[in-house]
């Protein structure tokens, strides 16, 4: 997660692309602002598989990470650590079933529900599968609304 998500994405988006965009406009302060916006939009579009909400969230994350990069003298370690912390927090919240936008999850190991059909057999109502996309991987969870 940290190697591909945090380090990999930050090297590509902030470390390479943002520098290329700013360099093509002679590294002026306006060029860095344009680079920040363009690369943040590209970063969000690269997360389109997370839906429109995920894309907008990642554009905002890209603006924050790019702003950190610029505010810290273009030190790439700062957005890498912030990105890694954010991803770790997301995974922890998903594991705990408290990720924003998630409904109460069917707890497979403890309830014996192995899939949505079995969960439905055990009396769970309105079961549907919610896909959460993180780092290009889909994590399927049976989710129920009560």
C-alpha cells in the first residue's frame, strides 16, 4: 500500500508531472500554481474507478498533497508521509466498518455469512454489495441497511 500508493503516486504526480508542467512554463509561481491544478485534476481522474465522489475527493487530496509539496520547499517526503497516513487511516476505517458512506457491514467471520446470499438466508435484510476502490483494488463487502 505505501510503496505503490503513497510513494509511487507521489513520485509520479508531485515528483515528476508537477515539475514537468511547472518547467514547461519556466518555473514561475504561476507555473507552479498551474502545475498544482492540472496535476491534481489528473490525479483525481486517475481515480475515476472510485466514482465521481471518489474522483472529486482525490482532486481535493491532490491539491492538499501538492500544496504540502510546495509549502515544504518541494520536499517529496512530506506528501509521501501524508499520503501513506491517509491511506492507512482509510484502510483502518474500512476494517472497522466506520468508513464514511459505508453502511453497517455484515461481519463475515463472526456471523458465518460467507456471501450476500447466505447473509440473506440468515435473516439479513436489504443486502447489497458495496465496492470500495482503494489503490486500484476492489474490496467487496456485503453491506446491509436496517
